[in-house]
């Protein structure tokens, strides 16, 4: 990359960081005061309205994150640098982060790794971002409960990671699911965050999908190529 291109990229990154800061600062203040109102609400009706405000605050923050991600992707400033990591460790770290963002403990995350260890070379930040957006998406359709996050046994240099609901779930707008599986259908609503996940997967030479099985459990997945150094099986599989 030429010196001029590097300078332009740094300038774009600085502008995007400023935009991100300017948007998030008032949103974080609104979220903080909404939490205080929710905690101090005494009537059932007051708590109901406070919960609605909190849910929409979280959704707005997710939209900002998705828009910033899309902007960075379009400007070529989204980092896809690969690094060595263990998929089990990646899942554990993400589960810890998501639990910290859920102080009321409404959602539990069950980890389902296919292997005891799975060291790979992958774009750690981008894969984490996709799984995080998947968790946020599924949480829109359940008030509380358990989610399952894991990956299937790697096959032919590819690995499929997923986030799914454990209990039956009822998407309010199945057109979003249809749009996620039909990216070329412009008439179907695809959801901003899910569009970002698809574009990230495409940059990683992977693919994505979403389904609602017979038990009405939502599963969202991403399948990407990885360089697997070593993958010992669980003891029960030996």
C-alpha cells in the first residue's frame, strides 16, 4: 500500500471513530438513565414501559454498531487480519462478554464445541463480531432463556459455527429470515445487522444461513474456511 493510500485510510478511520464517538456518547447517556428509571419504577405499568425503552435502546446501539461496521467494510477499513486462536477460547470469551452485558441474567449461553481443542487461524475480531450480532438477533425473539453457541466438527478445511435457541421461539417477522437466505431478493427485508454478517462472511470466503426447525428453534450459522493446526477429539469420541 502506497504512503498516500495509508494516509487516506488513517484519515477515514479517524473520521469514523469520531462519528462513532459522537453517536454513542448521547446514546449511552440515554441508556444509563433508562436503566435508572427502570430500577426506580414501582408500578407494573411503569416497569413495562421502562422495559420497552431499554429494549429499544439496545436495538439502537446494535444498529449503530452495524452501520459503523458496514461503513468500515465499504471504505476498506474493516480489519480482517487473521491470528491463531482456539475456537473454544473464542466462544468462552464471547459468552463472558455477553453475560456481562446482561446484568439481570435473563439469558444463559450454553457452549457446544465439537472438539476438546480446536486451534485455528482465523479473523478473530470479525468472527466474534458475527456471533455477537447473531446473539443480539436471537434475543429479540425471546424474553429470557437459554441460547446455545458452538461449532460442528471441521470438515475439509471448513468449520460451521452457530447460535441457536434452546426453547421454541416465534420470530415476529419471518421475512427477515427469508431475506437472509435470499440475498438477491431485494423485495424482502434482510435486516441491517444480518446484512453486515453476510458481507463479513463473504470477505472471509464463507457463507451464512438461518432456519427455523420443526421444534421452532431458530438457528443462525456461519461457515468459513480455517487453517486447522490440531484438533483432538473429546474423550468420549476417542
